[in-house]
C-alpha cells in the first residue's frame, strides 16, 4: 500500500496520549486511515455499524465514484464494457485484470464451456425442494451443495485450485438457475449446449423443451448478456463482503459463494429487482400513473415503511450508470418485442420523472439504481419475477469469486473478526430457579 506523507493524529479530551495513524493512498478514491494498531495502543475500538466509513480491504477490481455516477471494472468504464465486450470478456477481465486478446478469448470461452454441466446427482438434490420454493432458497442450497462435489479437490491456498473453482462457478451457475426454473414449472431440464454464447446457452436452457428447440432472438440474448455485465461486480457491497468474511475462515469457496447468494436475496440488495417489479404491479393495480402521487406520499411518510424500490444506493449519490444502460436496453427489448406501450415501463418512466423532481428525493440524492429497470427487461424476456434475483446471483458470481480469490492471495489477509461495543448486562450470578 502507498503510504501518504500526511498522518492522522488521534487525541483524547481526557489527556490520554495521542496517537499517530498512518494514511494510505489508493490509485483513485478516498485515502484510508490505518487503525489496525488502535486497540493495541489505546484499548479502544472504532464504531462503524453498516461500514459507513470503513474500508474492509484493499482491492484492485472495481471502483465506484458515487458522486460522479461512475463504475469501473479494472479501470474500464461500465458503459464501454457494456457496449464493446460480452459477459465472458468481462469475467476474464475481473478474474485476470486485463481484457482477453483473441486467442485468450477463444481459450477462455472453451474453458468455461467445458464446465457447464453439473453432476447428475444435483438433480436429486433439487428434487428435495418443494416445487414452489423461492428460487433464491433453492440457489442457496444448490450452490452450497456444489461444495460437496469439490471439497477434497479444492485447496484454497493453491492459486490453480482457486482458478478452477472460479471457472466451475461461472460455468455452472446458468445451468443451476435454469434447472431451478425448470423444476419449478415441472419441465424436464435442458442440458447446456456449448456452441452457444454464454447468454444464449442460458436462455436455451430456460426456454427450450425436449419437443421444441428455442430459437434465440439476438436482441434478447444481447439484453441478457448486458444484464450479466452490469451485475458482474460492485466492489465491497453486502453480498461481496459476506463472501469475503465467510471465505476468510478458509472455508470451501463454493460454500462462501452460497453465503453471498443468501445475502443477495434481501430486498435492500439483490432482492430489490423483484421488489421493484412487485411495487410497479401494485401501483398499476391501484390505478397506474394517476396514483403515483398517492404512492410517493406513502414513501415520504416515515411511519409507513414503504420505500421506492429500485431507488437509492449507499454509494451512488448520482444516477447509477447501470440504470442508464438498463433503461436503454429496456427500450430496445420492448421495441423488439412490439411492447413499446408496456404499461409498467410507462409507469416506471413516469415514476422516475416525478421522483427525480421531488424535494424528498433530490435532497437525499436518491436516484434510480440498476434494479429500477432490470425487472421490466427480464419480465419482457419471459423470466418470472421470482427468478430475477437468481439471475443477479448468476451474474455476480464472477465478482464474488474474483474478490474472494483476491483476498486469499493478499498477504495482509486475516480472518474477519469485527469487535463490538457491549451494552448488555455486566457479570452477574445465576440465581436458583425458585428465586427467578
Ligand atoms: N425510498 C424512500 N426513501 C429512501 C430510499 C427509498 N428507496 N432510499 C433511501 N431513502 C431515504 C432513507 O429513508 C433516509 O432518509 P432519512 O435521512 O430521512 O432517514 C435517506 O434516504 C438515506 O437512506 P439510508 O437508508 O440511510 O441509505 P442506505 O445507504 O443505508 O441505504 C439502500 C441504501 C438500502 C439501497 C436504500 O436506498 C434502499 O433501501 N433502497 C431501496 C432498495 C433498493 O433499491 N435496493 C437496491 C440497491 S442496488 C443493489 O443492491 C443492486
């Protein structure tokens, strides 16, 4: 890490000795104050629930400038990647740090394609679930289940093993998501077809049947690929930090990714796309565009606990660049399918316009995030609402595993072990039952 000439000095009003803290500079973004010796020297912890001011690691993968609304994967702007590369190029970039040349691209595609099948035993595992189980419950189980197949063969301290785990995960996630979907509707599983593109293969596994081949629509395949690129990584968000924390114990990487899937499920994180579409459908049922005013009133009422889903972000205090790209894709997909007048899309655009002009949202810098439009695109493609977050998990898997592998290769890595401010009972004796 690059030490700054400037140091921070921490002083205490009770006259305890002050302490100098080193400062490190990133290549871009805020500097960090190194507090690792704070407890040893002062006997005090820092307090930062929700990590509002805490960098939990150093990373060279993804950078977000929340004020500018900028997202870079390995330095490349998301807009350029979304228009000039495909998802597997993006995976290569996130894993290895550079975009592939032609040969590397061919080799990487072949490598991933060689791992798309899952062990046949996974089918029987899947059968243990109720058919109406939520796909994220199923995915948490299936991804965790993968660890059982690759436990003895995976030594996380071996970089080659970590790389193989990464390829297996990237290759198998579409197969698992499609299997979970097929199982939920009672259709036979469709095996992967390795001469298709990553997104095309996924869509075929989702929508083909043994009696009818799926003819991919290029616009829809491109849209799916773009959804994957936009969700591929997002630096130290809740699910990625979960994967890092879980993996920091040295656990099986497939188990650590299953922890990420579980975290992503929540409506404040990856579950927002599902929650956003449900919200739009509810407003539509209430009367649509005319009822936006009433809905916004509820959102602003702090006693209602209603949120405008797909709006707001911990880091972006400007338009999420992924939301802009997603809105563009939304237009393309709806016009390719002749759905330009889709009422939910019209409702979403009207809602966005009203919210962006409203003082409540303006003063809090609340803008649409990627999930505001991704649900409409996925619904138009034919993906059921409950599967949206599983598709997000599929795409984010590369980010999770790239971040996990980066952490394990980092010489500064330690098991994650936060401390606490204890506010419970002080030591006391257990009274006999008759005295309680
Ligand atoms: N609707 C209404 N009010 C909101 C929203 C929203 N979507 N988001 C934030 N606010 C308000 C908060 O109530 C708070 O108001 P206050 O200052 O009067 O108390 C203020 O804006 C700041 O918000 P916080 O909750 O402190 O912001 P935080 O960074 O903790 O939360 C989060 C970020 C969880 C994303 C939040 O904006 C949210 O719940 N959004 C809706 C869910 C969503 O779309 N999540 C997807 C995130 S992107 C992703 O994971 C892919």
